[in-house]
């Protein structure tokens, strides 16, 4: 059963690029991000700024829901600690770097940790060889409310 969700380097690279793009779209040191666009001095396109903000918020909610449902509270706390330690270790290596490089390293580490958290269900299936059935098949008492867009 583990062959249904094979994790290849290509899939991990695509997920890593997606997480990195999400983080870079939210904030990047080159001032070409949603954060800098939102705090800009012009009030033009306010409704577009709100719509893009809601879209980014939904993307983060889905991402953190996937990560949180698979890792649990202890796993999320461990991931946050790992992210803080990774950023600290990476910034210590580049002690004399400019603030631009230090910000980019921080954003790169955050995107990488999110990508590992997102691919963790695939890694767990490949290591254990079994599925976590509570996410795939509902209990019989919930089948009445099981909608067509869920997969069995």
C-alpha cells in the first residue's frame, strides 16, 4: 500500500518550491512582497490587497492544517524549535553578512521547514508502509455527512 503516495525527489522539490514561493510572496528582503505592497504609501487597489491577503491567509491555513493534523502538538512544537535552531545556526555561519542576506537565509529556512512538514505524511507512509486510515475513510456514523468531494 505504500506505493500509492511515493515521494520522489521531484515531488519534494515541487513542494519545496511551492512553500518557498508562498513565504517569498508574503515577505522577502527585496521589497517585492505582499507585506511591502500592503504597507506602501498608496491606497490604490485596497480591495485587491484585501483579496490577495485573504488568499495568502487561506494558503497558510491549509498548509498549517495539513502539517498540524499529521504532526500533532508535540510535532508542531518540535518543528518550531527545529526551525528556530536552523535559522540560528544558518545565521551564525554568515555572521558578517549583510542584513539582506540574513533576511533571505531566514526566509529560505522557513520555507524549507514548511516543505519538510508538508511532505512528512509521504515520508511516514514510505517508512511505515501503512496509511493512517482516519484521514482516508470516515467512521460509519459520519458517512451520512460524507460529501462527494472527499476521497475514499
